């Protein structure tokens, strides 16, 4: 049997996606308990276990049978083949851009936006590198534009349609405008429009609403399992929620401040125009051209201006004491991996999520540098930075001082997981701007120390002697 994604049943797809999402959004570590996989894939536990065993026979999953009471002890994790199979599932089917927002975009720019959006939708939390965006341009256009021309097309989109992140090679994510102008724009706008109706009903039923779940969004909006990435990108970039955090067998977004005011904006399209306006992106005055139930007549100029101003005042930067901390944050020389993960959240005032995402980025960076993807969390740090047999060594460990440094840094990395990442992954830990700034600086420091560590192969096994 093969791991060809085209031959996977819907149940197998759901399990693979649940395992992928649990690692990216759930922060539960690897392997994942079968009970949690069953919840996330929305199937009975016994059926889920049967699917996991079938995927194991295909080499896509590693399963560990806990025997009696397996709901508490059986686990599963993706193999490299499983990760590849998930990537081959592709992004959710698209229905085209919102035509209002592609005005003035030539073919090259649309190719870039589609490439970056697809990368984000296929890889949970991913971003497309400059090389990937440039290659897509040069493969899509005949004759091929030269490298400088391709780079210019990408750079012209940064700030309006793309958000750029630093590092050895720049990488990109779509902004709300970029998402709406991509071939998934109509899908994203429908999510935003229907979600606002859902939130309005929830808010009317419970005025103290402070969170809502992916499970509820999926059921009410009629979305497939693989739409989680699309929903998350649309929701967070439209400022209708932030997170995700994992609790009670589901993923949850925290609601934004002044949710009741946000929901007063007449329609999803008006709301989107207001958000774009508040982000200093000039709104396009042409009417929307949408098909099916998404079509909405544009309001009068007076009503539109009022809506835009209302949302701008609500979502724009506020004059408060945190401004000085925002300015201090902008002056920091953060490690690229940490900056890419938390900058947007910190700028938007989502301090808990900024710390959480920075902590996740540090763990993922340790996995990348060490090649150890079979363990997670504190166990990962103990294995990778062990004094006696580290995969990553900060020094030669010849003197007691050097051994103490290795052990001390190991404990700092363990602490980053246990004291900083984990509490924010499982509970709504509040973070003040000051605490978030200090914590992000610590995580950046650890990432920079990681860059100076030397990789060494494990020496725990002896080679067998050759010969008789």
C-alpha cells in the first residue's frame, strides 16, 4: 500500500489533518493521544483507532497501542511520509478572488498572491519564501521574467497585500487585502460574513461571550476539516478573533475588544472595507462583483463613510501607556524566527498570543536545528541539550564551568517550554505589555544562543566490530 494522498479516504484525511493541526494549533506535543485525535477528527474513538492502524500499515502514522483503556494511553504521530501526504492534500478548493480587490493587479502580482496564500493554506502557520514566490512567477509567465523583475513585483506588494518577515531569506504572508485578492478571496469573505452572523447570535445569547470554537464555526458555516487554516487566517486578519488555544478537545479563538460594536457594521463586505481602511490600505471605491449568495449591494457614500470611520476609530491604534512599549518592541533586534512568529500579535496588542507563538517558534527552531522531531516540549530540550550526550552543544564541555553552562542553558530551554509556552497554550494566562516584552526578549536570546550551538551526532550506540 502507498501513501498517495489521492487514495486516502475522507476519514483518513480527517485523521492526518487532526494530527497536523494538533501539532501546529494544539501545542500538545508529539505523539498525540487517540482520544484527542478522535475529538479533532469528529469520529468515534474506536473508528479513529481503526483508521490510525490502517494509516500505520501505509507508513503514514506511527501508532502506539496502550492496550486496555487505550483512550488514556494510545497515541499516534505523523511519519515523514505522513507529513508529505498532508502537504499533498493541497489547499481547500477556491472560488476566485473578490473582484473589487484585484483592481490594478497585473498577472504577475496575482500569481505571487496565489502562491503565498496557497502556502499558508497548505501548511498550518506557514509562510512562503522569496525563492518560492519568485519561482512561481517565473514558471507562470512566458517568457520568464528575470530575477530582478520578479523581485520588484514581490516588493511592490509588501505593506499592502503581503507582510514580510526577516531572516536569511525574506518570507511572506498575505494580509487581509492579499487574501481577498487571491483566488481564495471569495471563500474568505464568505467565512467572515457568515462568522459575523454567528457571533451576533452568540453575543445576543450570552453578553459575556469571550471565546468561540473551531467546532462551532465548522458546523455553523458548513466547512470541511481542511478549512481550518483558511478560517484561522480569515478570522485573525479580519480582527474577529485571536488565538488559537487548545482546550476541552477543541481549538478556540478569543473574541476581540468591543465585539458588539464590530458586529454593528451592516455587512461583511462593509466590515472588510472598514478593516482595510483602518489599516491604512486605501479602500477601492468600485462596487463588489461577487457570485451567488455572497453578492451585496454597496451602501450609499454617506453610509460607507460612516462605517469606515467607525471601524477605523475602533480598530486603529489607541493612545495609551502601552505606546512606549510598542516603540521599544520595534527597536529590538529580535531573532528572525522569534520576530516572524510574534511581531504581528505584539503590534496588535495580543500579548499572550505573542508570547505563546514566540515559545512555539523556539521549540520548532530547536527541532529544526537538532533534527529531533520525534520528541517535543521539555523532553526535547533534555534530549537535545543533555550535558553528557547533546545533539546541540554550546561549548566543548571539557571543564566544569563549560559543563555547568551547558546544563544551565538546557534548564533555560526547559523552562521556556514549561513556564512560558505551556501555560499559555492551555489556559488564558493574561500578559501585560511589560511581561510580554521581557519574555519575548528572553526567547529571542535563547534562539540566538541556539544559532551558536554546534551540532553533534548522538554517541549513545556503539558500532559493531566487523569480521568474525
